[in-house]
C-alpha cells in the first residue's frame, strides 16, 4: 500500500506540474486547491500559495532542473497529504484522471489544428456496406479512390 501511495503522489506531481504549464492552469489550480479544501481545509491557503508559486516559476521558462524541483516539491506535498488523510487518495486519483483526460483532449485539438494547416481532412467515422452480385466488384473508400481496370 505504501508503494501505491508513493506512485500516486509522483504521478499527481508530474501531472500537475505539466498541466500548470498549459492554458488550462486555472482549472488545474481549482482542482488542486479543491483537494485540500475537501481533505485539509486548514491547509487550503498553503495549497493556493504553492500553486501560485509554481505558476510563477513555470511562466518564466524554467530549466529542466527547476521543473524537476517543482515536481519533487509537489510530490512531497501530495505524499504528506496522503499520509495525513488516506481518504484523499480517491480525490487525488480523480484529479490525475481528469488532468490526463484534459491533456489528451488538448493534444487531440493540437493535432487537428496541425492537420488543418496541412490541408488534411480530419478523421471521420464512415460506415460502408456493399454487396457484389453476379460477378460484380465493389470498390469502397472513405476518401479519394483511383481505379485502373486491367
């Protein structure tokens, strides 16, 4: 159980720091502070201060070392929270899941933007059905098709 909490704290720290450096930083801050509000309300202002300090560092184009120190600091914060409030485990896991889903959505949007810039059509779901009878041939394509009969 101890190892699982350490992994959760490390995952949460990495996810929070990487998410704070995106345009979704306000939502990240809201989620992080919400965990403390629910489980350690007396430490909520410290969570706000720590989040604001992390944002300042991340806005200044931090070095890899500075970013690693931020991750370590958040990992220690989350670990302390989990040690004091084991019930926070679910809330922290939900925070990680939500931020990971948001990051995946942002990555998908960025990919679609890149495709649009290249002139590629966005992926679409296409259902096709066909039946060939009496020796007929069926050709199906979701996009351009060039058939050269032999």
